[in-house]
C-alpha cells in the first residue's frame, strides 16, 4: 500500500522475502531496523537455524521440547515468551451420521475426556495446553473457571464424568459405540490430540478408528461429511465472539459448520450478541451462547494452544500477542548488537 514501515525489495519463491526501511514512514524515528529478510523453511529446521545463527527470530511458536532444546544449547542467548493462543483443537461431530445426532452420545464423548489431566500431560509434549471453552483461557469473553466446570466435559472429577458418560451411552443404546475420527497428518498438535481422544474414549468402552489424512483430504472429508468425528481447530486474530463463533453455528448460517447441525438457537444468540452495543449485555448473551454450545456438544474444544516463542536475545521490542496473525509489523523491533 506504500504506507508501511518497510518497502518490498525481493521475493524468491521457496527461499526468502526481503524488505528495506521506508524513510518516509509517518513515524519519523521508526522503524529501527534498516530492513529484514524473511526465510522460508520447514518447521522442523527452525531450532537448528536459530542455534546455528542462520536467523534471529521465529515468531509463530515452538513446541515445549524445542523450547527446552534451545534453552539447553543456547542458555542465556535466547529469550522465551509464552501465553495462551487464540487457537484451539476442536472435535466436531457429524450430526448427519447416527448416533451423533443424539445429544447423549455427544455428551458422553466430551465427558470422557480428561481436559485437566490432558493439560498437564499434553502440555509437556505438544502445542496444546490450556483448558477453555469457546475462548482461550483468561480471555475477556471467557466463562469464569467456576462456570466452566459446571458444564459436561469440564468437571474436575474425571471418574464421575466417565461414569456419567457410560450411563448416557447405555441409555442411548450405544454402549459398544464405534467412531471414525478423521485427523490431519500434521504432527503438531493434531496427531497428539487425536491419539489422546482415542485413548480417552477407550476408557468408556468406545472403539475409535483414527484416520489421519493429508490436509487436502482432511478439508474434503469435512466438506463432504465423510467422518463421524473430526479433529479441527479454530484460529483467529483476536478474542472476538463474532469471529470465533462462526465454526459453531448451524449449517443454515455458516459455510464452515462441519457438524451439520440445524440448531438455530445458536444462530439467534449469535445474531443478537453481534447487534448489542452495551458490553455487559453482550457479555451475558455471549456466555449464554457458550454454555449452550458446550452443553449441546456439536463441537467440543479439546485444549487451547500455548504459544511459545523463542528468539535470540538480541531481538528487542517485540511482545507476545495471543495471535500469530497480529504484531508482525516489526516497527518497534531493534537489535542489541
């Protein structure tokens, strides 16, 4: 657009993108950097590149193991910033496949998942860690922990939760339930999330076929309804109900309503909250939507991502936002060399 802090210099497909300082930027003392070079690499080469000094920063996020590797080898030469991400792993049930049109079956499957225990175990080996409902933990719009823990699937007592899950499956006539769980072949965090869900459902007697597929086929499965349950996610630029609720709406309203439910109560609450100007009134409707969405369990959040950014300590002036879609203009970034 010609209004940013940097000017385009060069793009080489599969290699890099370079930019130089724009001397006519409206803030006369910015940017600090003379320019930057963005390098395109595979995710599994990031740690080696940071260690070897090929680049100074990677702003998206690393796994706990990668963080620990960098701290072990580079010690005080790196900085670590962590916090909840506006991105989650979501398990969506296909309500056009029986018996997933039955709320008892969906509730049983969310009740079987120990999110609090999973936060501890998966938080050590994957990108997912935070226990939250329709919003990341600690977000302004989130239900309080006390309110969240009243909803099926978020009870602290997992044995009580699983006993209720078994009861619901028996009542629904599906004590020997079989589930086809479609997933992406992306290791982090989709595969660990899928494996965890399979293990949790096994504990209430559910047999799961875990089917990881390439991303193109994963999207096709969701579009075509070729799944009983699918591991998907919500990833947004900000904590905002209008953005984040879109995935949870009915098939009549949303093009990405892969659960295919026709529950227009969620659509009505969504429309109402989007029209309210008073923040407290809107908050009440947003909470009503969240409680109803989590209880009906068309889509259930497994865990929320934990953003872990490890950079060379000479990179200064960059602060961790809860989304990787923002905070990337580098206007205030400088190098302490």
